[in-house]
C-alpha cells in the first residue's frame, strides 16, 4: 500500500453501496429474521450470523463482476436485470446514509469537484441521490451501470467520471468499500481509498492496492 498523496487529488469519485449508503447494515437487518432458525441450531446470535453471511457474499459477487467484465457481458446482465425488474417489480430498497457522509460531502464539495461511480442501475442511483438530497454535489457526473459499455472493475467508468469533472484520471481519488472499486481506480491511474464501513475488509483492500484505508467514508475530510 503506497501512501496517499493529497497534492495529486483534484477531484473525488465515490462508490455508493457501503461507501455513501449503509447497505451492509440494511442487508444484515433484513436477513436477520431468516437466520434465526439456523442461529438457534448453531447456538449463535442471529444478527452476527447474518452479518457473516453478508460479508462472505462480497467476494463471490465481486468475482462475478470480474467474470462478466472479462467476457464483455456487463450490458447483457444489466439489461436482463432491468427487464426482470420491470416484469416483476419490487419495492425500492430501504436506504440509510453512512453516518457523517452528508457533512463530509458538504465540506469537500467546496474544494473539489465530485462524481459518483456506481455499479447500480441508473434509476436506483438517481433515486438514492434524490432521497438524501445529494444530487447537487455531483451534478451530471454520475456514472451508473449503464453509463459505459463496461462497469467496475473496468476503469472505463472512472475515466468517464474524470472527463466529466474536467481532470485527468491520475488527478482523481476513487473512494470505495470493495476490491472492485480499488481495482477500477488503480486501472484508471487514480489514487484510491478503501473504507471499512461497507462490505470490504482491510486485508483484501490493502492487497488490491488501496493507497489509504479508513474506518469510514466520513473520515476522508480529515485527510484532505
């Protein structure tokens, strides 16, 4: 892990799930009731077991992103997911901000241009930003699953965001909670920050090449 150079940072890109949105805690809360029979059998706390399941699922999901990316099937799977959602609609997911993220964005937006680089579908990405009034921080620089032919860990969305922000990719800082975010940023030439408030763990983020690892996204303001 190389040290972060704040002098290089001219713009910042943020992932959403586990980075701006407290997605892992929401998933744990939703999964806990389903874990109670297994927890009783294993004599475990159901919430703790649910969290272990959620965290364990992160690696195979990231592997799936990599496989579809290598095969150039990102677009196909997102179109399939969009068709499925239209045919069998379900209520929008419950959302919750990572504590301190709104204050952090307000502070950094006065000094840096900001972008979103997410693998969420466009509609879900925009809905999240509107729900918490965050769209003003990012303007038109919001990369979703449909923005580029390939999504993270391919560097294309980070490069797109850099162009939208009017800087070179090397001047960007990619902030995310998974190895997918770190690898996408590094492949684009950006510096990267891994955060531990989401799905990733310190060791895997470090191995992926994060320049800095923070307990929470909200802590970023102290480094910049």
